C-alpha cells in the first residue's frame, strides 16, 4: 500500500445479524397489517401489497425480505431483488 493511500474497513456482518434484521422486518410488516385495517383490507382486495426491504447503504441495493400480497395468485406481482439506484425498485 502506497503512502497516503486510504484503506477502507468493512467489517463482516455475521449471519445472526442478518437473521435478526430479517425477523425485525417481517415483524414490522405484520404489525403494519395488524394495526391498519385500511391497509389490511387493501392487501386482501388486491389493491396494494406491503413489501419489507433490507437496504444496504454500502452498495445501494435493496433485498425484499417480507412480502404480503393478495392470496389470489393470479393477482400477485413477483418482485425480484434489484439495486435501488437507476432502474431498480
């Protein structure tokens, strides 16, 4: 490494942290539906969906974690993971 060159430190995120974050997102999405009758009815009627995302600031990407949609599979929109920037989510 040359003199004056900056080093970037990126600690590894343990799997347990990812699991805790995913559980928190799932719980939050469920709470939204439990506490908002209007939102729950809109999801049940197929007018909207609730998507919980995990966002990574380091690489500007979002990963869907929790998806609550109308139970009718003919009206379900499938989201695939994509970066937020540009043409992403």
